[in-house]
């Protein structure tokens, strides 16, 4: 090893020691959370996705976004909590003609640590493992949508995968719209928007 090599090694070690000794210095940027804008006639809704905590569900949502499959879809359902003003969920999805990708594995809130709070975006499903692309956004806290191990029946809850960071006023506005559209079952009467709210487009920001 010649003198120049020794000097270079000492310089690198010294620089490393300086970095370690400098308080408050950021050594690495935090993991990036992708954001998606959902454009509606009432204004945009921006969601930040938990790709680290819920990689399967968030990645699936981004796959549909990047393929433009949500463009031309709708928010079609407003499920309100009786007796609580401004509480409930709005549900949306792609146009009926869109070909869907294969269903995804269920990511329980017990596994991810996420919760259905005001602004949470989550995926709809029937049985666990049947979710594709329809989603809902909570206008208020909805803890009963979380997993409840030990509960009777299907206690796996829904797979939360992100949070609204801009546009909660738009979510509330959609929730309050007229909802006397045709319902697929009597239990859902009064929950289907009339008319549905167009999803003009979705894109990463």
C-alpha cells in the first residue's frame, strides 16, 4: 500500500467518523410513500399509500392506477352511519367493462398494523382472498372494519392500505350526496349514489 492509498483510507475513515459524530445529520431518506390523485367533478382526493406496511394491497391498487383502469369509473356508494352526521364510507371502482386482475391475498389489519380511521382507504372484498380493485374511503373512524381475531364468523376485517392526505372535504361532500339509486339488496337501500360520481382519472403524483 503506497502513501497515497494510506492517505485516501484515512480520509474516508475520518469522513465516516465525522458523519457518525454529527448530531441531527440525516443518514438516509425515509421510505417513499407513493401518492395518487383521484380526480372527481367535486375536486381531487389525494391518497398516500402504505407500500411498506401493506405491500400486496397498495401494489395492487397502483397496478390498476398505472394501467388507467380506474379512469371513467365512479364512486357509486355512500354508506352512512345512522344518527352520526358526516360518518360513513364512500365506495368506488373502475367501469364495469374493465378486465380485472386476479384476486389478491388478504392483508389483515392485524398483520399490517393499519386501522380504519377517518381518511383510510381500504379494499372491498367478499371472502378473504377475493379482493380485486373496488375500494372505499372512510369519512370517519370505522373500527368495526378492522380485524377482530376471536370474533364470530368472518373476523378478518378489510385490508386498509393508505390514507387521504388532501381532499377530505370532497369525501364528505360525496358521502352527503343523494343516494336513492337502485340497490342490489334491500339491506343496501339508500346507499347507492344517484347519479354516481365520475372518477375522471387517477394518477401518481
